[in-house]
């Protein structure tokens, strides 16, 4: 059991509390007190063994509702990302699934930073972070408690004879008004949060009970103002997310009921639907591969949410690209007419505009005693990249080729539209860029498997 020392001094109705945690002040009448302690402002009330004590949360609170996979909130950073960092000897790539974590800078060390020099083809896919949507939030109560403290001091200062009657009355009004508003708002916040938690818990069941969901939706109509808007957005998101993931378990009549009773405007519902589709798309396509079932599910979801090209155009374009990649990976490529003369028995399976790249240091900088080496791509050859059953041939003013039987590994990066070839007997990889690198890599993989 831990022991501690506590001492209090009374100045009429005002009490000064001393403890090892700091100094606090409180005041009030029997059954109701408001105060300030090292933990923050608080309100305390009750008699006969039943008491209420509530601390104001420090800083801006978070809503209990979270969205998307792994509890991520509906926030994003857009398409821009910080420069990609890598440590010497480490991996040279940061993919869409990796976080852009800044390494631990050690004074005197070296950090290598990859920079975009603009020589690669634009990425054929856009797995973008879901758009930021300013979801409605609870009314904040912290300021009300802090407002009650000066009212408390004015009122009891007046009782002690420090102020006149008008100041004392103003302090009493400020104290009662702020405490009353605090208790009312806190009650409304708690009620809305309980309803949302009940709805979310029911929807997370393997087989949600439609009647329970319908009953909870009915109770939400008893909320007004900001609380109603808050629960309509967050509850609507969870409801439609459950409908997207398991449409057989969520009757469409529940969605229709929500759409009829919601206080969200048309534009707000549209943004909610876009955020929902983007989150679902990012979840299924984060590894740049989509099954036929995934594709069908996403197209049906877009139709159910009434979303079109002008709202989710980038996702639909990427869906087409990923579908082409899947079909290309499933079938052996067809032979095409070669744009150049080949050797005997050699067959051509791809001929696309492309570039042979090389990595080159762009500059060195020292930041906070840490050496930064900025590395980017430069063009080595710019022409046509041909894929045959024997080699990869780059044709420009001259030509260069790499035999397939020397390839140890193929690294595809859709983020910068590059294909890296790790060759036997070669220290650095061969780096190619082209418009559709995934299709080229899929055809090459078929030829490598056939050898």
C-alpha cells in the first residue's frame, strides 16, 4: 500500500489542497464543487455516499469512433510524400505499403535520400490515401470548466467581502451557467457515444441482427444538433462499411432507413461514400493485385454508393490497370512482330518505348552534422525495350542486351514505374522504366518460368 501526505487549508468556502502532485484550489457549496488540480479542471458533486467527479480532458480530445483498417481515422496526407530515405547498405525502395519513416540520424553518419529526377514514366497506378473529410465532432467541454473557475473565485471572493454585490452575482451566474452547460453537454456526449458503440459492436458481429441495428438507428433520432450530425456521419460510415464488406448480412432496407432519416446533406453523404470506397479500395489493392472477386466487389460497391468517374476516377483507372496485370499474369503472352532483326529461333513478346536508367549522386549536404547523399535516376539509353524468349534488348542509336538466363531476380516497382533486374555476375541491378512495367514484368516472368 502506498502512503502519501496530503494537507488542506480552508479559506471560507475556498479550499487550498497541497499534495506531492502539486497545488490545487477548489470551492463550492455542500454537494457541488469545482476546482483546479495538477490533473486539470474538474467538477465534483454528490451527497450521502453517491458522488460524481469528472476531469476535463487535456488537449483536443479524440472521438471514440475510428475508421478503416487497423482503426485508422479518416485522415490522409494527399499524394505528396516526403523524400524516401535509406541507410547505406539497406533496401533501395520504399513501396506504397511502407511508411515514410525518417531514419535515426546519428551525428557523423551518412543517410542516403532518393530523389525524383523526373526521368521515369508516371506511375500507372494511384493507390491514394483516402481524402481528408472533416468529420463532425462532439462539442468540447474543457473550456466550460476553466470558465467556471473565475466564476468560482469571483463569487466566493464576494462572500468574503473582496468584491461588491454585482461582481458576486456575476460570479455566481458564471459559475452556475458554466457548470450547468458542462453537465448537459457531457451527458449528451456520453449518450451519443454509447449509441455509436452499441451500433458498431452489433455491426462487428459475424451475423448482425437487423432488428437490433434498426432499433439503434431509431434511438439516434432522439439526438439533435451537433450530436445528431456526429452520430449520423460516424454511424453511417460504420453501417455502410459493414454493408460493403458483407452485403448478405446487412439488408438494403437498413441503408434506405438511414438515408431517409439522416440529417447529413447530399454533399456530406457523397464525401462519406467517396471516403468509404477509397478506404475499401486501398485495403484490397494495397499490394497492387486484385482477384476477379475483388474487382467485382469494388465495381458493385461503386454502383451501390452511386459513385462515378468524376468522383473516383483515379481508382477506376487503376482498377483497369490492375485487371490487365491479372489477366497478363494468368496467360502466356502472344508472340508479336519484332521491330528489329532477331537471331535464329528468337521470338519477340514485347516491344515498348522505354529507358535504361542508372543511379547517380545528385548532391551531398550536411544537416545537423549528418551527411546526406541525394541519389536519383539518370537516363543511360532512351529507345525501345524488346523482350524475347532469350534476352532483353534495348535499341536506340546503339543497342544493349541482357540474357534471360543471367537473371536471378526481378523487382517491380509500380510507384516509380521501374523494373530492376538482378543479374548473375553484375554488382548493380539493370534498371528499366516504361509506361506499363507490370505487363512487361509479367510477360518476362512467364518466359523465365518456361526456361
